[in-house]
C-alpha cells in the first residue's frame, strides 16, 4: 500500500529528501511523474488516466506535505522500511488502508519508475 501523510503533519519537511521516488511534495505544490524518475512519454495513473510524465498535476493536499500514490513504493527495493515514516518526528506517515498493495506490485512500480 502507499503511504499517506495525515493532517497532523507539522510541515517540517524531513520526509521529502528521504523519498527515493521523489513522491513527496510540499502542500500546495504541483507534481509531475517525471520528477526524480527516469520516465518519458506517457504514464497511466492508478485511476486509468494517461498523463504526459512532464505535465504538472494538481497538488494532492494544499496544507501539508503529501505523497503521490502513483510514485510511492513504500521504499521497496531501496530500503527495508518507508523512510518517510522512519524520519517523521510526529509519526504522521502511515500506510494508506485504501491502497493495499503487495510487495510484487510495489517492486514493479519501482522498476517502472526507475528504468
């Protein structure tokens, strides 16, 4: 499952540089699939929508840091645990119960993001 950041986030930014997929953004900032990845061309989001990897997308949250689910691999293939959760001083980086995914799915996403 992807990780999400709760509303208890204090906007310290400790999580952002730890993400190997560049899936974490400051609240209110746009994101793109190409950020921190080796992607080019089009990418199909989990919603089934195809986007240009360089196209800026609307922020997932306007107030606190957020994680783009389509880019989150829970650090599978990089670390033994999600690094955002490991460094969060207020424990607000949690597994998203709405996005349960197997290790195989997470590793396949990692491979797709980092050709």
